C-alpha cells in the first residue's frame, strides 16, 4: 500500500467518524465536506441542515450572523445541488457548500447594511466580485456576518445589530472588522467565510477567535466594485478554520480581473494544490523583537515561544525585524485620504448618522495637501524597499497579529497598552497595519492560548507576492501544533 493510499484510508475513516452528528459535520474541514459530497457520503441538504441547526443553537449567544437567507430557500438550493450531482453535474469547487459573506460585501437580493443605520434596509441588485466568484464556484450564500460600522475599527459592534461576542469568552470582543465571519467559523456555523482587510481585518478576528485568515497580496483577489482602483491598502480574502481550507478558498476567490488595474495576472487554481510538500530545512525566518511597540506580555511571550516549533521544522531562526520608520504616518494618512473620499460628500447631510471615527478621518483627510501626499508616497516606497532588502536575507518574518489579548466587548478600543497611551482608535493595531502598508502577504494562524483561555494568533509575513509560501509555512506550523483544534466551550 502506498503512502497516498494510507492517507486516503485515514481521511475516509475520519469522514465516516465525523458523520455521526450534525455538530461533527459543522466542524469538518470544507475540503472534506466537498469530498464527502462528491462521493455521496453526505448530501448538500444534510450539510445545510446541520449548519442551520448550529446557527439556531449558537448564534443567539454570539450574534455573528446578522442576516440569514430564508431557510426554505437555502434548503431548496441544497436540494438542487444534490439533484445536479445525481445527474452527474458537479457545480464547481464549492458545490453546494454554505458560505457566509461579510456585511461589507454586496449580495444581490440580500440585505447589505455595512453596519450602518443609513443602509439598514439596503438590498443591492448586484453581487460584488467576491460573491460572484463564490456563486460561480457552486457555493450557497448562507447569510451576512456582522461588522463594525463601515468596517472602521477592529472591534465588531454597530447601532444596527449590536456587538459580536468572542466565542471563547462572551465578555470579550471577537475583533474586527471580519469579526462576525471569524466567530461564525469558530462556532461551526459556516464552513467558509469571506472578509476584507485594510488595517488587519482578515488577521485580528482570526487571531482573537482561534481561526485562520489571510491578507493576500493586493490584486490577488479582486476588490471590484471600488472607487479607488489603484488603492492597495484594502484587500478581500478568505477566513477559515484551518490553512488547507484557506488555500482552497483562495483558489476560488483569486484570479485575474480586467476590471481591476492592480489585478495579478495569475489564476487561482494553483492554490488548490497540496500544501505539505515543501522542506523548510535551512529556510531563514526572522522573529520579531519588539518593533518599537508596547505589548501585553503574554502576547509577546507566546509568539516568541514558537521559535522552537519553527526550528523543529528545520527553519533557521534569527531575531531581526525590518525598519518600520514612517509606517504609522503612511497608513494613517492613506486611511484619512480614502475615508474622506468615501464619506466626505455624505457628511454635510448625514453628520448625526456617521460615527466619530468617520468624522475624524474626514476632518484629517481634508487637511492633506498634494505635496504632503507625494512625500507620504516617497516614504512608503522607501519602507517597501527596506523590506525588500530585509527579505533578501530572510524568507519570512514572524510577529504577533496584535499587541493585546481580546478585551472587553463593551470597550470600543484599548486606550493604553503596557502603560503607553494610544493616540487614536486604531493605534493599538500597529503590528497589523504596518504590514498592510508594505503590501506583503500575511496570514494569521493560531499559536497559543493565554492563561485565561483566550486565543493568541501569530502573523507569518512572506516575500512580495509569495502568498503560496506563506500558506505552506502556516500549514507546516499548524500541523506541528494543532492549536486550532481547540473549540470554544459554547459549542460543546
């Protein structure tokens, strides 16, 4: 018997074991559900019914899914997927699989609020590109996941739906802005969730919820529709419970889009390849020191303790970090600039319906001048080039996702870290948004739990456009640690 045959026997045995209850179905890997569907060991209807049952049971505790498609429609679509397969028709790589969509992503015929009272009843007549690709791959859109108002801030709460709670401690935040998606995954309410990231929104919620999120290279996943086609700070992408599903979901979402001027002219299909074939012996990995930032001690210690795991994989570990001078100024200036464009014309007529974050960004954005922005661009270019030089010495850079543990769900943002005052509502996210400025791919992967039982995630940052390498190292780390297997007690 070959090694592949042995592995397949193990996978099939695992699937058979998992099919004993609907709760088990809800925590299967997406790729295993799809394999069971193709082999007719599971039906799409059974998968949908299991997830609907889980949503009814758990969602009231966490408030992650805020708009759910009508149950009869979801069951009908699942039955249609089963009937298609009975006729020999496989609808695509996500055949009959439920997918939860971030409430910043437009869904035709389904409410999209952006977490704002201004749009609480908005029903688009179009799908954004991410949802188009999910549907084209055969997915069934389950519903919408909660976000902060207009996705601003890394704490998921808004006046339309209220806060989303951390599944590992309901008194804590799940992070943001893809907080609803990460929580839904951690609770087994969806096999896959999509998200987006400007300052850490595909990394911080997975970090706080013990799941996986990838900020892919700008242009890897199309951001259409957008008013800022050349803007590289904001990217859509996948959130999943494991790295294999993350890579597989990216294979569906990624691919060239001629409507996006920064679109990478490469197909997504290579991301569906097996991840475990790389030997990391001698691969040079830089471990962060402190980046000149304040840290909660447990976060810093937990991530630096992973050195031994990487060394066990064969990596050569060196304490080193790039020079992030000007990263903070670049990020905040570009965020002011883009937010002023998005909301500046709306503010005069809807001032009382837009939160204080938007008011601040618009006010600061209007102070920006052409000469100042040209110098910001020069500083950002110099930062990118410093990172390129750094990456010529190292293959990967490892650091925490954020500087704090999950905090109280009623606290809008941390006002201080280790005695250092935060200058604004996003300053506690510097360890995430410094990476956004450079444009390098970065993944959040579970690495530890605090003494109080809160998840701690780790970022693996790769070379420019090396999304595949990031996924490979994250997979190897995941297999060596298995931290992601720990479920929240509320799903027991």
